[in-house]
């Protein structure tokens, strides 16, 4: 049993793809960042407008924060998921609630380090009250 469990863990580390409702979810490639950067920017802007800040020191986002982000940026979230899994919105919208939430959480977890490294500095500086222009001057 332990060997089987270790093998599954190793496979998850080596092959981080996941599958939900027969749809394969892969971590973002470098090129995907160019496709979704505008969407991420809009999500961040909406979060900032509502005063939602993410504590990137914590390994997991609270579900209430995830729910608020989905509510605020549902269109962008759907588009990010569609681009990530290379499926049209119609295919994603018909998923069960359970499968849809699993998919969204998997996309976030697979790409958490990328999101954290790209977005965290913005939130840290905003929390300090610095504007983007002030952030540039401190570099």
C-alpha cells in the first residue's frame, strides 16, 4: 500500500496534469502567460477596487476569498479556465458545480507559484500604499 501511495505521489510531482470530467488540465506554459496576462490584470484590478488582498505567505487561499474572486471576475475566470484547458465556454459551463469548482481550484493550484511570483509584488506594494509609479521609483 505504501509503495503504491508513494508511486502516485511521485507521478503527481513528475506529471502534474490533472483530469476532471474527461478534460485534461495542464499547468500554464510560458506562452499561455501572454494569452492570459490581460485577464489576470483585470482580475487584479477588480480585486483591488473591492479591497481584496491575498496573503501570499499563506499556502492556501481561504474559500471565501476564492468565492469572492469568482463572483467579481466570473467572466475572466471562465476565460482563463477555457484557455487553460483549450475548450470553449459552452463545454465548461455545462460541467456540474462540483467538477467546475474542482477544475478552477486545480488551475489555481497548478499555477500558484506563477501567480504568486507575478502578482504578489503588486499586492505587497499596494498594501504598503505605494502606487505603481512609486513602486518603479524604489527599484
